[in-house]
RNA sequence: GUGGGUGUAGCUCAGUUGGUUAGAGCGCCGGAUUGUGGUUCCGGAGGUCGCGGGUUCAAUUCCCGUCACUCACCCCA
C-alpha cells in the first residue's frame, strides 16, 4: 500500500466544517478591512526565498523543499507567502494603480520539519500584506485584523506580544553591542547559543536553557538602541492599539525568524496549543521590496497558521447544521416518484439525499438515521396512489402528510416556518 | 537533525512472569419486526499481535534491527 507523505495530512470531511468556518471568517474579515485576495504560485525560483527570508535562517538552510526544473533552474515549494506576494507586486506593477494596496492570501506552505502537534510539512496560512504605507496606523490595522480574527473565532488563551527592531541601522548597532556582551558570558551559554553568536545572536535572548536566561539577564535592550523616529513610530503603534482596546504586552526579547523584518514585530500565542503555540505573527518589512529589486516600498503584514487555529477552535464556533430531507421512497411507484421529489427539492436549493442501496422502509430509515437526517420524506406505492407524501421528524417521530404534487415547495416552506 | 513514548479486530484499548483455539467495549452484518430508524434481545463476521531477523522445544510476549505514528528539543504559523 502506498501511504501519504510524512507530515502531510488529508483534511477529511469530518474536519471540513471547522475549516469552512475559519476560511469564511478570513475572507469576510479581510474584505471588511479592505484587503483584496491574491493567489500566488505554490512554487518559485529558490533565489526568491533565499534573498527574502535570509540565507542563514533555518527555513532556508534546512527546511525548504527544493528541486531542479528540467533546465536545471532551482525551484522551491513556498515556505511562506510574503516573498511571493512581493515578487508578484513588483512584477505586475501593482503599485501603479494606487498609493497603497492591501492584499491577502490563503493557501498551503511547505517546510521540511519533523512533524509535531501543530507542525506539519504541508500547512496552511492566512496572511495579509499592507503595502505602500509607512504610517503606524497601517501597523495598527494589520495587528487589529489579526486580533479580531482570533476573537471572532473565540479562541481561548490568547496573548499578543510586541517589539520593535527599529530600522536596519538601529538593530545593526544593537547586534554589535549584544555580540560583545554575549562574548563576555560565552562560557555560560549553551552550545546552541554559542553557535548563534555567529549566525543569529538575537535568538540567544529567546533561549529557554536556564543558564542562558541567567547569562542574558543583563543584556542590553534593543529598545535602548532605537532612533528617535523608530521610537516615535513604535509609540504611535502602541497608542493606536490602546485606542482600539487591543490588549498587548511588550516583549523586548521577541525576535522573528525571518531576516526581512524591521521596526514593529508581533506575535500572538495561544495557551490551548502544545509546544508550538505561536498561532500568528508578523511585522513591518520596509526593506524587502528593494532587496528583491523593486522600488523602495514600506509594508507590514502577518501570517497565521490555520491548522493551529483549528486545533484551538472551540466547538461553539461551529454553525448549526441546516435542516435537510432524506427521501425514503420504495416500491414500483414510490421509487420513481421519490427520485422526482429528490431532484425537485434540489432544484429549489434545498439539500436532499437518499440511499439507492436501501430498498425497504426499514433500511431507508436506518440510512437516514446514520446520515443524521433531521427529516425524512416517506413515499411508498400507497402514498403515490393517494397523491401523498409523509414528512417524518426523526427527533420527535411526528409525521405530517403533504400533497405529493406540491410537496417540493410545501415541505421547504414548512421547514422554514418552524 | 537529536531524544522519549507507542504499534494487538474498522475504532478505543486489555492481555500473555514465553505454552496449545488472542479478549472486551464500541462499530459492522443478520434475525426477533415482509411499510417505520436511533433503544432492547439473540446470533454472526472480522486479527500475518507493524515488518525483518535472533534466542528457544515453543515468541504476540525476551533481544537486535527497521518502519510507522506520536510528543518534545531545535525552529516556526
């Protein structure tokens, strides 16, 4: 037997109601906030991701699904969405129409990681990109949309953390200072963090090893290195969130894993999840357009993981199922009359179904029960002769008689009125 | 990439200090009930005990390997 690939899951019909609610909410909320959907390819030239995400990040170094095209060009299954959106933006000249543009996407992403609760090799993200505005209000809007999304879905145990990396020169200066600080404590750092000194020193602040926590207690704060304008921008973001009553906390140690972030960064975590509790995150990436060969363009966005949302989604968020009708027809005259009723109901946009393998009323009712049908239309030879159809309420066992020739309108109307 | 846990019926899991026909609950099929489901009663089907090797008179049980699933590290959504 050929099995599916490790870390790649089927989304079965049982799980689809949750996915539908989550996706519908994403589309609706993005629309209300004035974001337009964009669909970008699931694979691109490898260089795009290397240049945008950063060559020394884990994603690029060991997590990408990369393969050669027939002509040898290196291609990669997208590990995230922002790079592709920015590429499309530049390539299609989307900026020429208006000063700023707000886009969103929903779709699968691919990373070759060891699977775990809330972490898969093919997973799905909903992300937005507010392109063209350097204003703090744009940051506020993106963060607010992220927070509202989770709130509307009633996810429990959420917390929003914010930080500012400042502009490039700010955090370069900081990085230098931090490295020299860490060097003085090098013997107390874990092996991992000693390696990070070279690759990604900011991550050492995030380390969970107690020794490292202790050693980095006195570390310089990024916040102290922010230029006045960076600081001012960040303050305005915070004020904007307060005005909208979005609860947040500051985390000067919050570091994002992708190289392109600058200024505001944020992350929402959910205590209802396991170890992988980051459910949505993002930030400003004012330098990315230039990095990818486009015009200098400020932008801010987020991405959130749909699988993690679904793991945390409470049952109460699911909508009530709509009533529908199981047609139980049998006998020489009943069968064709039932088929006719079945398709009449469907043509009136009413969900109706039957079981062609069941031939007796008993087996038909059993099928109806297993399918969870709230109503069954019973139609045998006797009913056809009398121009009748019986509507049975499966929960209460009540049965009502309708004239057969007008049943396809009368039954839906009757259900509506209840 | 590293470490831990778990692989027995469709599902959830017992079990065997190594011993002959491997169990339960739920589900499934049939009957009681030839025009009334879900409840009840009776009967039934369904298992290479993950796979490969080793030890042994004998392995589902012990040992080694391997694969899968899973949780955690790392990292991230």
